C-alpha cells in the first residue's frame, strides 16, 4: 500500500451522456447531487476503493432510470479540482449495469497526493 505524504479530500460526482446533444458530450447527472461524496484519501488503496465502491452505489441508484446507457464516477481533489480517479459503467444487453473497466487513479501515474498550486510573485 502506497501511503500519501499528506492526506487530502476528494469530491465524487457523476456524469452521464448528454441525451439532447448526440455528439458524445457528457454532463452532470440531474438525478443525483452535484457532489455525491466527500472522502479523505490517505493512500492509493483508499482512492481505488472509493472510486470502485461508489460506482457500485451509483449503479444501484440509477438502476430504474433507463434513459442512460452509461455513467462515469469522477473523484476530484477538493482544492485544485484535479481529477484523482474515475470509473465508467455501461448497461449490458440485459439492461444491467456493469463496470466497463478497472478504476483509473492518479496513483497509477505516480501522482500520490494533492496537486500543489504554486503562486509566483510578480
């Protein structure tokens, strides 16, 4: 388990295909709150588990709403809004939600903590 040098918070949200555009655009899911969850991240495992488990929760919440073919759960750093993790779910031929692939986290690319913003004096 890779622990992070400093704990940070992520905010999770859900986006869905925008039905009226038809051009592959995604937008906020109107049936869910703008911020689905707020979680403390102390390790890469924490981030991975949050993204995977909240994806399953969203699948249960959206099971009766048949107008969407997929959704993406996003986890963003609460200060910088940098994407820290995501996972995509799609409906299979039977109409059930299935996880499209493994969750993706910034940890997989060597980013093990909150994004630091540096201001330079003029």
